[in-house]
């Protein structure tokens, strides 16, 4: 376990919550120091290595998750601490970890996905970039789309640099319209890597069946 995964850098999490409400993502610049990001990219990190980071993120993002669930009138509850949430996942047969490193070489890409399988889904996750755009690779932009009712999908490019991270909506989030709150559907992708190798990190706060 690298010490860089044991705690969160200091951020204005209230501002991050505002960005998440407005756009469905919040940028966390310099989440990993650049040398730490490169070490992590070269490591053989095991999913268990990310448990301290998952627990720390859960604590910070829990108020947003509860607020979103209430706004969407979802029958979803989230315990006060991460171990209780993880136990709830296990009891529901959700034992397949989704967190880990992802490497894409030239011509590789990640199609649009969302981590929404299982009875217990945490609505927020973290993505980070562990290699340097235009140096280690070209292309490979992190892209999100949102489908709003009776509207075309909205594409967004999340501007990640080496060591940067973003908290993103996993699948659904509330948006305040002119008259009411409505639900938008979010998906994520990585565009085609034109050259080199791109290494990214996903930290998902629920497990899959």
C-alpha cells in the first residue's frame, strides 16, 4: 500500500458538491503528486489496496449521496460508515470489486459505460489520470454524457492532467428544472488513444454482483 492512498488531499468539498450538482462532475486537481501518480501507474495494485481510499471518499461523499437519493425519491439508504456499506454489498451478493487501474494503448478506448449493477449502488465515484497527456499518450480524453428527458445527450470532456482526479456521477443524478427536479442518466467513456499508453484509475464505492 502506498501512503498516497491512505488519505485525501484537502479540498473544498462544499465547492465540489456544487460542481457535482451543476455538471455531474467535480475536478480535484493534483489529487496525486505527479511522482506518486507515476509510481502507482507502474504498480501491481490489488483491489484491496484501495480500501482506505474508498472509505475516505465514502465519508466525504455520503452527504451528497443522501441528498441526491432524497431528491430523486429513491428507496436508498447509506450507512454512516464504509464498513457497514461494504457489508451490505456482500450480503446482497455484490462481491466483485470495480476499483483498479486501467491501461489503454494505441487505438484502445473505453466505450460508454456506467457502474450501475446490483441492488446497492453508490451514486458517485472517483476517476484519476496516472499518465501525462501529450507526453505519455495522445488522445484518450475522459468523456461523460448525460441524457436528459426529451433532450439530446450532452457530451462533456473532463480535463484531467497527470495526477488529477474527478468525482463523477455513476449513473443517475437529480437536476433542478424550471418547475421540478428530474433525473438525468450519466455514462462515461475514454476516447481512442492515438499514440502511447494511457493509465487511469477508477475508485468505485460499491461492488458488483
